[in-house]
């Protein structure tokens, strides 16, 4: 079974509840890749954001 990680705190999703992470993610972009736990390069603009993992590519919200 592959471990997935919280995109806000970077900890494994199987540990803790991550309720505060889910609440914060309503207002802010992800910070960690859910596949490899790498810190992502995040750019926030007035119309949205992009978050890029060097290994797994880019997520975007506009």
C-alpha cells in the first residue's frame, strides 16, 4: 500500500485527523506533494494559484 501525504502539513494522511489542514486548505494552496511529500513551488496570483512538484508536475486553481 502506498502512503499518501497531507498537502498542507506533509504528514502521512493515516496519522491524526488533519481537520485543521482541511479547513486551512479552503483558503490556501497546497504546500506538499501528496505522492512524495516534497515541498512544492507555489505561486499565488489574484486569479488563483499553481503548485509544482519537481517529480509529479503542476496543480492549478483559477
